[in-house]
């Protein structure tokens, strides 16, 4: 952070505002369509409960959160006269909202603080600015969320709810500006020290971040179909919050078996205790609910990280069976409906990441839900949930809670944001004005999908034999234990289809949780050779003979989840 | 109708014709073509929810309300000095409206037939009467429904809509009487003794046969979404072979628990023995693998019965759990992979109909597989498998073996034709020259689907309120216990979608085997009103967020199974 401040100061001194500005534009421009949505949303009347979901959208990259501090200090730092490095510039990009408005009065933090309820007017600070958001709060999609910051800084919240990181939102906020916050040296929230992001693990250079804080990244899709078991360090990472630091000695998993604690239904397991239980392994692909969102967003903007087709990986997971643990604790199939998981990763209000699954899935030995401590025969890495992550095979990634610290058997689903107001599907005509998250089912088992991993879009593909074929390779997967039974490829818009060879585990249907890799050889006609351009389509069929929809238009949804239309890749034939 | 008349004559003159007569009445067949015509006419311009109530009086069997009719004929029969038996009374009840009114002209059926639209006046026949109901039809609560019978007999409909069976209704109808229907003797359609088809059961006149031998028939789709539980007599029938005759006393179910007969793993259950086991009920829709084939075949010809969207029904099934029976016999989950079922229906080489399901499904208490002896709280009818049929909820109809005589736990699937060389899906490019049934998976759980039941294709639909809406109603279902979570409707080719209201059981996902009925109200634009033509599309989403494919082209397969593309219905707006 000091470095950051220094560089920022340097930026100002050397009149490199342009850089700064350019970065800012780039940052917000990344989610071009989001802007419209957000503006639209922010002007929407009435704050319905479902609007709270709005607060869910991690944008990516560094948070705007802490930068008011930096900003505040920039006069001091100015004197250091240092120019920003590229890395610093990127950091600066997140510090843009730093303008001191001399025509406005200055307030101390303790003057802001009493303005924490509508009666006293609701003030918040952001960076150097003091804002009266009383009128705005009523229409704020996050409703109560913004009130959590009343009388204080909203920066830490925006660090989490990164959908605010757009120029538009910040300009909107500026409209409520009433003053400047008096500069004051405060304790550093440096990454190196107190920042929640200061202890993020090292990541593989090939992981391409969709956002850095929280860290969300996928491997290059061209690598994905190379190995049946995705290498751990290339396995996509989807974090919702900072990565917690957990020492194996201190780790404890609290289990509340429901029934109000009667009959000794609570227990705590240590890491050693979990490892002492019978070890069970399962091959399971984990897929993000937003995998392939970047294709859906081409139809119309959606909110969410712009995932390619690489937000999926396949691994052998090992650990203790959840069904054993629950049965040992006397949990009966009919005494509750859900199992809630909580992670050690906390939001700014110290609420953990949470999710739930149906109890029937948890208790079913064929459901293969495990408290995993190994991934491809290695201990879990921190990014993947060290020391314990629950693996819920066949179920959307979001329910495979990492850094698992608590399990609760309950009658209701998790009340977490991610269970209630995110990871749900909607009709294409549902927009942010009409959405009601309470009326939609939380995603559990995922629908059938597939993707072409090679060749990649725009690549030049050689016809590889005398008969004029090209080789196409990719993955296919369906949730709920449904095996892939066929993958069809076409390069003439469906006039002719070619069935791919499958590479998959010999596991019974209904319990087939791993992905299938596939290879197809497609004939290239003389006409296609001459034209030079070919579009390849892939579609998979699962064991319930569910198929992928042809295109994204009719499955579009405002969160950009469940993007499982045909994968279409245009290549050049050489 | 001709049959009806003949039997009526028989009733008057020869008491012993009662049996025959009754049979003929129930099968009173018009030709296929006529029925298609009838179905076509059975449009529903503006079928409102309240109209659905109208159909809600299904009771099954005849009602006592007919007695006054019986009385009427009593006099006739009295002359023979033979009062009608109870059975005869029942038959009479179906023939109730038989008064010849000599003061009125007589019409032949082919003279009635052209009067099938308001322009030509709407005539219907009932018993011996010919009625001009043009003026009445407008005010008829069933509106569109009465038009289904235009130009022909309303008798079969009133057999369903038994609220007509009152003196008041019949007197009302008599007020529209314009003539008598000319009687005509026709030859019996009975098979000779000895024919395998000679003992086929009676079927409801509204079941529209796709083939008669074996009997395969579906109800008019317009009736299908009227009731959550499909009336037994209207439930589609899919027979592969002649219906066997089984006396309850002689019935035996042979169970081979596998393991080569070691350890006493064979047993035989009588009907009483099965009924003595704990009784379990499950609501399950059964759907033919070829449901909606007639739509797929429009893309390109397929082999198979030309089913409409009515090869599905929803019922409450009751019987003994298969898992109880198998566990009682010591069958272990890992000792075999499949459970084979055989029926009492035999092919010409005396091989029984057969099918198999995964053992895991059979052993799973949540799989709800039962040896059913009741359908909607009545004993199974012969067409539906009397005395015992296995119900495999969520699984294609073909595995729900009727007239069940044998169960075998085995390592291999059933070697029957229907398991090995039928009921499998293929790529659209697979033809009869290249098909290899051995390489495709037998259909088990079915994919998500839906259909619009009203309005019907080509019907004239009234905009039913000031805001300009039409009401659309239908069913949706998915296999494997997956609940329907949403049904989307569009009438502008997907530019805007409207979410339907669902009517479904409150059963946990994963065990949700019943269908969902749905109702949507679609806005009709001014432009659409003027144009007059609207195409409505329906698509459903199941709890794994699987969706229907948009069109049939890319799911086409040579057997025409799994026809679950969007259901598209063109109607005229009036």
C-alpha cells in the first residue's frame, strides 16, 4: 500500500493523469453492458428483497475499497516524485475517485458518524468524499446493505460488492456529495499487513484472472482437454472472498446435526479426526455456475465475471464421506431437508461464505459427497479450500464450499447471499426491475454442456489427412451424476453431425460425476477449404437424453449462469 | 354412431344384446380421420380457468344420475316382461337419449357432418337425436369444447363431462332438436374366437388409436391438462402385444434375486402376497418414449407410431415397493447391475415383452419403484397391466412393464428387443444403414419436455380481457425425479417470454415424479390482433436447469423418440 501511495503520488506529480484516467476507463469499460444494467437498476423504484441480490456481483481486480486512504495521503506522498510501474498503474486505476472538492465543507469522521439513520440523514464516506445518501438509500438495490455503512465508510463494502466499480456508479455517488473528509492518518490497510487480501496464495502464471480480488481465474481452454484429471495448479479458482489462513492444528469442523442439539447432535471434528474416517475417492468435475458466461453476454449484457469455457476442472477428490459423518451423528433422512455449509472466508461484516444442498444428496452413499482433503492425491491447496472442502459431485461449484468450518442439518436452505440471491436461473425476460430471487430455485445439479477446447476460435487449422479431416477436441459434462452418452459435432450448421469418441470413466450412470473428454474428426469439404472459414458446433447428450439448447438467446438470464448452449467456434482452414 | 344405433335397436328388441351393445357403445368408433377432425375442431378460443372447472367432474364409470333414462326404457323393456339388470341399466344409461321423434325429419350421419362450423350451423347428434346447437354454443360454458363434437356425436364427450348427465341438461338439449339420426346396421368388429386380439378390453371412445392391434391410443390433448390426475379411462395406452387375460387367482410373480439361485434367492409372490406387503403410493407421470413423434416426423420421416402430445398421463399409483421385495430377498446393491422385468404379453414366438432398469434405481427407496395394483385408487385396468404393473417413476414408459410376471436381478440388461433394439436415441445423421443399436444407451430417465394443451393448433382464440390476453394451458415434465421449475411461453418467437403459473405436487426435487400443469396468460399485441395469426411456443426448465431444445432438426433420430423440442402451436386470434 505504501508503494501504491508512492506511485500514485508520483503519478500526480508527473502529471500522468492520463494514465490514471485511461486505466479507469478500461476498468469500467470491461463491463460495458453492466453499466446499463446498473444504471437502470439504481434508478429503479422500491427496494424489494430480491434487489439485495444486486450486491452480489464481484467485478474483479482490486477493490476500490481501500483507496480513499491512499488518496488521502497523496499530498504527503507527492513529494516522493516517483513514477508508477505498470503494476502500480493498475493499482492506481482503482484509486480514481480521489478528488478534493474545495467548494464543499470538510467533515471529520466523528462528524459523519452520527448520520447513521434516516432520521439524522444517512451519510457515508468514500475516499475523500462525504455523501448524503438518504434519498438514494431508499432506492438502493442493496437496501439494507448500504445502511450497514451508514455513518462510516462504504469502501470496505464495495471491496466485496465489486459491481460498484464502474465509472457510472461512482459518478452517481458523486451526485450526492456534500463535503470532504478531513485527512487523517489511519492505520494502514496494506496488503502486506491488515488487508484481507494480504495473504492470498501464489497462483500459476497461466491462470487467467477474471478478477484478482477476490481471485477468480481459469486456465487457457486449449490446455483443458489435454488431461483427464486437470492439474491442480491449472484448476480454475472461484473465490468469493479473501482466502482465509488456516493452520491444520487449529482447524475445527463444527457439525450441528439438527434436532435442536438434542441427543448430542453437535460435534467438532479436527483435521486428524476427519482423516481418521474411512477414506473415499470420487472423480468429479466442478463447474462454476457462470462457466461460458462470456458467450451468453454477447446476446445481451449480464452481471458477473466474464468466464470463458474454462471455469471447470476434473479431479479425483479424496476425503471422508459426509453420509458417514451424518449417520454417525444420528441424522435421519426425514428429519430435515437441507445441509448447510459455511466456510472460513468472511465478508466485511464477518459473515462466512455459505451454501446448502438437499439432505437427500448428503445422505445418499451414491451421492458421493465428501469432506475432501485431497485433490488428485495431493493435499488441497489454499485456493481450493485447504484444509477441508466439501465436494458435492454433480452440483454447481458454489455449493462445494471451501475452507469448510461448519455443517448444519436444517429445515431451510442456507440464508447466505449466495444461496438466496445468487446462483439461480431466470426467464430471458426477467430483468433487474422484475427479478424476484425468492421465486427461483437455487442451482444444484447442473445441466448438460460441452465445449470445444481445440481448435480455438480464430485459429488456423490444418486439414490433417488426405481425406480432408480436422481434429476437434473438448469436454462434456452433465450434473446430477448423469453420464455423457454422446457428443455430436457439425461444421455445416447441423446439416450433418459427427459423433465424437468419448474418454470417460466406467462408472454407472447416476453416479457418473467426472467429465468426459471427446475427440472428433470432421470432414472438410472442398468448398469449405476454398472458403477458408468453418464454424464448428458441439452439443452433448446426457444419460437422461437431455441436450444442450442451440443458442443463448432463449436461455439468457440476467446473471449469466447456466450458459450451456451449443459451443460454436469459428476457425480458418489452411 | 352406427354401432350405437344398432346396439340401441338391440337393446329394444333383444335383451341378450346388452353385453354386445355396451361394448359397442364404448368402442363406438368413428374412423381415425373423423377423430382427427374432431380433435382439430376441439379448439379452445379463450379457455379460461373457470372453464377448466367445468371438466372437473370426472367420476369414472357411470353415475347414478342416469336412472331416469333407464326408467324411460323400462317401459319398453317391460313389454318383453323383462326388467333390465343392473348391468343393462348401466348400458342403457349410455344410450339414454333414444327417443324417436316422428314429427321431425331424419338425417344421415353424412348429412350431419358438414354442419361443423358456425357458418354452416353447428349440428351434433346424441343418441337418436340431431340438434342444431349453433345458438347454444356461444353461451355454452365449455365454449370451444362443444365444437369438438360439431358435425358428429357428443356422446363420447358427455361420457367424460358427466355433469351433463342430468335431466336438466338433457331437456335443454332436446330444445335444440331438429331431427332424428338414421339408423343403420353395421357388421360387428369383433374378432373371431382364437384370435390373439379377441380378448382386448373395452376402451373409451375418446382414446384416439395410433394403432388398433396392438392397441395404442392417446386422449385428445385438449382434455389432458384439465385434471392433475389423468382419468384412468383417458390415460394413453401403449401396448406392444395383445392384452393378456389374467385371473387374479392364478396370477404369480416370479422373482429371481440373482446369484444363480444360490441361497434361496427365488420366490414366487401371489397377488394377495403382494397386496399383503406395505402399500406405497407415488404420483408419477408415465410418458411414451415416442410422445410428440408426430412433430419430429415433420422434419424427416421416422419409424414409429404417430403419437401426438397425448402419450403421457399422470396418476397416483399404489402397490408394494420393489426395494422392499428385493431387500427381503437379500439382494445387495453391488451384486448386480440391472433388474429385468417380463410381462405376460407374448409375441408370436411366445417371448414376453421385457425391459430392465438399473438395480440402483430399483433399490433406492427414493426411486419409488413399485409393483402397482392400483391406479388412481382403482384396481389397474387390463389395458394398464392388471393385475400388477411395475411403475418406474421418472423413467420412459417402456420400462414400466405391464402384466408383470417375472423379475430377474442380473448383470446384464434385458435382452428383449425393446431394451436392446428400440427405445434408444441417436445422432441426427444416423440412418438405418449406419445405425448400431448396440452403441447407444437404452432410454431410462426422460428429458425435460412440455406441451401446450389448449388452445390447439389452428383454433380460433378469443382475446379474453380488456388488456388483450389469451390463456394458454399445458403440461410439463422431466424424468429422473427432476421437478419442473419454470415454464416459459412466447408468442413473438422468443423476443419476450412469459412465465407460467405451475400446478404441481409439493414433493422434494429428485423425487418429483408427477407432472406439472401450467397456465400462462399471453398478451396479444394490436399488430397480432390485426394479423390474426399467432404462434405460441412453450419450453420448460427442470430442476437441473436442463431446457428443451428449440427445434426438432438437431434432435431428430430415426426412431422418433425423445421428441422434446419446444412445443409450437399456431392459432388464430379473434
